């Protein structure tokens, strides 16, 4: 295997020291950080680079996607046909709100919301909304109706623009808090940690199972008669952002997406001392032996995707964001779609969702999904 960039830099330092010593020159080497020492001793893959042709990339992308599925573990098949129970239906004025649940065939009942716009007879574009983490285990899908992280409640805002919107509770969140293998006695982080351990024991990852639930929700969304299956997007902030670009990498039904924060290249995150910024379920064993984030995000091409991140976001070091962009943009160029990949870095902003970001999100979805209407 080709040595990692970190290992190459370390060996270069060592060689320079040997040469200086043999020539009788003083050698003062900069001290390595703990992260540099750990990386230098690890066997990780080199940075991804785009093949020279679209044909070569199509072969490579199939290999990368297949490897991603392997890394996520032995995920049980998604339930087919999916049986969904509508728990209640409520007229909210501009839209109909349905609360539903389904059995994920892996030991958990998953509850979610579906927002259906009113007054438009034709099929609608749709959005899979992924909530964030932030330790807010009791929030989950209720984020749809909160103006806590977004400048306005995202669910009703999208529905008023003519989008069907779906959101579910991720494992351990909302109505699934306390629904792990240890039962209701363990909630919040302990429940998330317990579920992670259980999944590792049975040969799969917590992250893979979380994405699997999202894909079951996508199955349901795509099956709804109100939805135009050629116009489905995905969005979220923080953990929701990471779900966004992983889901787009794995499933072509998602035609566009907007990810707020968490555009993270893992090696750069390590070098910047940011591993602690992310929860336990975020980590996929063995991934860095094959590739880093840029290879995952490259799988989205040539579909349009927008990333918006603050330059003071501790979980998304800017040098890593730039490295991802440098690696992914050439893949889009293979398709002549350079403009379909947009990466915005906001000066002076941390882990936030600003009004400017929200306005850009709405405009992006309208542009690429073609919302049938917008609020007056």
C-alpha cells in the first residue's frame, strides 16, 4: 500500500535528520504532535484522486461504493414490502401532517412525520430531512417544527413551498430514546453507546444501521403517490449533514442535497485534534485503510450538491474542506458539471445555520428540484 501523506512527511523529516547528522550539521526537528505520531504509525490510504476519464471513474466509483457497503457491515435487508402504519393525520392549514411508524426489521419501531402540501394536484418534489445530534436526544424529528437551529421551522417552510417532507427519529433520538437493546433504563448517550456496541457484536456498524433507517424512510417517501420520484432531495445540519452526503453517495434516488457543517476529512480532523467533536456512532471501522471522505463525496457526482460550513467549525477543519474540494471537483469536471458541486465557507462562523445559509438552501432546492410554488 502507498504510504499515507502523514507517513511520507514523517519519513522525510527522518531522512533530513540523517543527512544533516552525516554532514556534521546541526539538526533540529520539529516535535511531532500526538496525532502525527499516531498517523505515522498507522497504515492508511493515500488521498483520493480522480481518474483521467469518465469511463475509468465509473469503474472506480462502483468499487468505492461496494467497499462502502462492506465497511458499514452486514446490514439486514430492508423490509420489502414495507408496512407503514399511519398513527394520525392532521390539517395544519398549509399542509397535512401525518405521523407514521414502521418496523425496521432490526428490533426497533421507527416513528416519523410526513408533511403533504395542499392545493396542488400534480406530483410534488420531496425532501428527506435529517435531524442533527448535539446531544439533543429528546428532539429528533421534532426539529422539523423548531426554529432552534434553522432560522425558521424547516418542515413547514418546505411544505409551504410545495415540497413533501419526511423526517424520522434516528436511533436513540426522539421517541426512540431509551429504545436500545438495554431498554428504557438506558437513555441518551448511554443508549447510543449500547446500540453501537451491540451492532459491532453482530457484525455491523451503528452508522450503517442509522443510514439503513433513513433509506427505509426514503423507500416510503418514494412509494407515496404524491411524490415525484425524479425530484427527491436530502438535507440536514451537523449529523444530519453527514447523513446527507453519505446517503447521496449510497443511493441515486436522491437527486440533490444540501449539507450544513460536518464537511469533514477524517485525516485532517485527526491532525487538528477534532476527533472528540463527533459522537461514537459516526465512526466506521477500517474506513481510512481504503479512503477518506473525498472518495465518499465523489460518489455523488454528477448530481448537484451544496456544502455550507463555517470556517470556525471545530468539527470541520478548513484545510480538510479544501482538500475534499480539490479532490472532488475534478470528478465533476469529467461530466462537464463543475457548477453542480458548490462548497461555501463562511468566514467567522462556527457550527451554526445562519439566515444566509438557509436562504441559499431554499434557493438550491428550488433550482434543482423545481418547487411547484413558493410562499407569497
